[in-house]
C-alpha cells in the first residue's frame, strides 16, 4: 500500500493589495470541486458557486452546468494530481460573479501523509481577507479556517 500523496499549495489572489495568500495542504487526489470549496473556506469568500480552473494548457474545468460552452471540461471528476504533478506547477482559479477574483495556485511541495494528515488544512496566510462589497475586510484567523476545514470531507 502506497502512502497518500499530499500537496502543499500557495493560493494567491491576483490584483489584491495588500497581497492576499493562503498556504494549504490538501490530498493530491482532491477533486477540483473539492479544492474550490477549500479555497473558498480558506479565503473567507462567500461561495457564489460560479468558478472555474484553467490549467497550463489553457483547458478550462468548470461546473458541469457550463458543459454547453466549447472546450470546457467538468471539474467534479478531475483530480488535482492530474493537473499538477511537480513542484512549481501552476494553474489559475477564478470565482465570484463575473469571475472577478483570479487566483494563482502553485504547487510548492509533494509529501507523503504517513497517516499524519487527513483532509485539508491551512498552514498560514496573509492577515487580511479581501475587502470588497461581497466580503468585508476582517482579520484572517488560522484556527477558524482550520476548524471549518476539519468539518469538510475531501
């Protein structure tokens, strides 16, 4: 039996000033839909439901409701390890109404869980959540984020 691979990710909200980022640890086999939920919890963003990922080949992975659009693949069955396999790999994540929040997702490290890690958790992040009309500025609480992530089944 092979140990479960774990990904150490840095998720940065593009164009946010001051810089907003989170460092997340997730199972390598998490679905993109599951990663969407983890990012939403970690950044304190309301879940608008509207989101998509874009890999380095410019393929778009989105909710199956978007399947009528050309060149869009459903995100619910795609595993993160399929799109990112080496430290330094990157992809984009967009969410919110009109996809106004662009994030860079970077794979920092791959490790074996060895039974120490289950689910997703946050290792740290910048001190401010984004402050727009949808999500008012508030202090980032690592313990609150991890409590919410522990309730999540990924």
